[in-house]
């Protein structure tokens, strides 16, 4: 079960907090992202990150759907 998602202070990952289906124990899944200073520099150089952002969202979503499916034994709800 989804609990929360946070962008870490160092600016290099998004962490997803997840409560395990069977016992509610907390699990954390980390997804690397472009460092904040690198992102700013690339944006200032005119790079478009819309595809990168969408791919990151899709990657996180698909991974967490897989986790939910594995923990519950249900078919992924996609």
C-alpha cells in the first residue's frame, strides 16, 4: 500500500514509502533522478525534460504496481 513519496534533500532520488500488504511493515524504494544542480544547468542550456519526467513517473508507477501484485498475488491492475 502506498504511503508517501518524497524527494530527498540531496536531490538525487525520489523515495517511495510502502506498507507491505501482508503485515504493514514499512519498505522504502528509491529511484535515482538527475541531481538538482545538473538539472538546473541543463534547463539553462535549453534542454527539454518533459520526456524524462514522464518516463520517471511511468517507471515508478510500473515498479510499484509490480510490487503490489507480488505482495497480494493479484494480477497487475494496469
